[in-house]
């Protein structure tokens, strides 16, 4: 296989580190008026006062060009009798057909997205730095999107390349062709250069047709630095979502743009997982909760609708704006399984949206429609390029190694693999931590292709760990190790605990009947049966995301004597190769290192 492909992950950190030098060039890379060639000059046609504008939207595609598998490729549908059923959904070949059908008969149609179009992507896209996904989005006629946190996985410099085009600085051009970049603008109103204070991308964009003007402001969640690699956001500042949107709404109004939509990569959780649940229905426990609620209640009434994402949930709700007026807030789940169709009724007399006429609904990207031929060609091309790498066997497993549960079998496997790697470069390594959010899937025993049952291929392993983190080592005191464990269930993680996956030999008790840091039972933290000594120093392995204090684990970012190691996926592959064979497959881990009291 080409050495450039094999080495692509190890260069990501270097590329991100170089990002600050070019971050100022991002704004210059922006297309001034993406897709405005489709619009006609701005003058009134006809005498009607009101004009319906169709807004199609989606979010959190994460490079899922092929139909997602398992639960990631299904949505829950609420039936008239109150029962639910699941529907297979997703795949850009079907998404293209659905969007194109939805646009028919709608002369005024805009397609927008709310971030995480790329990042944590399947191999078909991630192996090629998500160029295939940008090409697909161009083919979908996406007009505009906000950035999400995953747009920063490879740093600002790589984000600039996705926007403006050009071959990858390390891996070069794929298939001998220059990458053309995105036809649509990425908006990042609340992401600024620390030195200049200016946004690294355009903060807003205006769609125009026949006198109709709709402005879009794009932001990602303020907490992005806490959930991506520190190198990926080096030199950048992430501002408050509400303050930023309100600032640029005023600027748009000064320019005469009164119809405004906010694209926000932050979201909430509805009371039901059914995509067609009516979250405006009354009753205890109904509605929507989460960060987007406070954001929506405080964003200026000048904004007419909020397209959101990040939580991978499906909803089309109204939340009162600061003036008490209902305002539409939507999200289309994730992975291209849904799209939202919102009707904005534009008042030509005022230039604003008649908010009482706004209506919105989520629709399933079903797989019972014809595939879009151009998307089939795109998927086939990139899948063929990825095949030699994807099908390479790494090892063998004795059964499904899942990634669900407080402690998961996949978590045990990955933590053990990282500890083994750490000891190969530093025999003094004592233990390893793995963040649960970095384990994107489990390993399945059944063959995914022609490799045979129980065989783990590179492509399957990539699906589990697609982030291109490095395995780092750092010195932490026993007290810091205990504090890190307490941070799983306290501070930023108290409301929604993030339980670290731990390597063999490390054990402790987690008492969920208690609150905050007290959930980690005092004195229960042991290494190879011996209580952790708060004053002693331990050599700890963890991925670069955790080493940067990600996911609220600030204590892990305070380690000393740091050593940046090799690729985390390579560590998993080497571990499986060394510890399994066709006759002796790797056993399913017991996931019994954390004793849980409920």
C-alpha cells in the first residue's frame, strides 16, 4: 500500500501545529458568494407581498458517504398508535435524491448545515483527509455551513485547505487530481485568531434571489477547545455563542438584511428519540433540554430560526425568543439519516420573516428511492482507492467486542493496547486511560467483507479509532491520578459523567448512589492490588486529546516529562497482531476493572 497513506495520521499533529501561521489566511480563502451564480439579480418579480423560502438543512454528517450500519443507520419513528418502529436511513446516494426531490417546485430553496460535516469519518473519507466528503457536499449543492468542533480535528491550516482546495501537504494529490475545495462557505463567527481578534473565517453569508435576502450566521460551541485536540485549536479563541450571534445580527441589520438564520453547532435533547416527536406537546417531561435551550432564549429576536447540531438528536421545536415570541429550533440527527425542511415566509414589504408562518419538519433519508448516479460514481471511486488499505487484516477476535456500557470491552482492549505501546517505548509506563467518546464503534465478529469471521481489518479498526491521536506519556502523581478519576463525575462532567476506560491492573469502585467526586470511593483506587500512593509518581499513557485536558480532564493535561508517541490506531493494530492469531483469537475482555455500585 502507498506509504503516504500509511503515514497520513502521523503527520496530522505536525500539520495542526503549523496551523497558526496560516490561520489569518482563512478568511481570504472564503468564496465571496458561493452558489450565488444560481440566483438572479436583486429586483422584485411579481406583486405578491409574501414569498415562501424553502430551507433544507442537516448536521453532523461526519463523512458518512456510505449508508451507516447498525444503529447508526436507523432512526426511530413514532406511529399513530403510540408505538415506534425503526427505519433504515442514510447514505449520500439517497440523501442527494431526497434533497433534489424536495427542491422540485421550490424556486426559492436554500440548503444549509450546522457543522461536523467532516471528522470522525469512516475510512472511505477519513483516509483521504475528508476530501471525498467535501466533493459530496459540493454535489449536494450545499449553500453554507457553520463549522463544528470536528472541523478542527486536523487544525486550522487543514480547515483552510478544505475550504480553498489544494493537495494535502504530506499525502499529496489523490488519484493524480488536484482537490478543488468547498464550493460553499464555512462560517465561524465565534472562532477568532488570538493575536488579531478577527474571525478566522467569514462570520456570515447572505443568500439573495429576486430581492429576497436571507443572512446566515455560523458558530460552533464555545466549549470546542475542551473536546478537540489542543493542537487542533492552538492560537484560536472560541467566543460565546449568544454574544457572537447577536453582534453579527446587528451588523446584518445595518446592511439591510432583516431575515436571519443562525447555524449553531450546539444542541439539545428532546424527551423522545423518535425523529417525528412533537416536542412542543404539553405535559411533564416533554419538550427539549440541553445547552441550546438557554442559547435560544437569549439570541436576539432579530434571528428568525436556529439550525443546530452536535448532540446528534432529532427535533423541530419552538423555543421562545427574548421577546417571548416562538422561534423554530431544529436538528436533523446525524450521519445523513434525516434532513429538515423549513418554510420561511418572507415579507417583501418589511424584508423580514413572518415568524407566525414558519413551519418545519424532519424527513427520513430512506433507502427506498433511486440512488443518485453522481454520488454512486463518487462513492465507488473513493471506495476503490481505500480498498487496499481497508482490507488489510490486523488480528483476530473471539467474539463481538462492544463499546457500550460504563466500562466497555472495547475500552479495555484499547487501554491495554496503549499501555503495551507505551511500555514498548518506555518500560516504566504504569497505566493507561482512554476517553469513551474516542471509541466510535465496537469490533464485530461477523465478517464485514470477504475477510472471514473474527478477522479485524484496518478498515474496521479505523471505524473504532478514527481521530489520528498520538499515544502520549506523562508523569502524574498518585493524587493527580485520583483527581483525574474524580473529574469523570464532577465539575464539567457531573451532570453527564465521562468514564475513562482503564488498562489492566488498575481497579477502583464507582458508587453512583453518591454525588460528585465522592462517587470515586476513597481508597479503592489500586494498581495491581496495591493502593495508589498519592505522593508517588506514575507514568501514564493516554491519547493526545486527553493529554491536552480534553473532555474536562484538566488534571491529565498537567503531567510532566511528556513524551509524544506514535499513532493510536497503529498501537491498536500492533497489539492485536501480537496477541491474536487465527487459532488463538483475542478473547472478549470482561470489562470488570471498575466495580459499580448503583
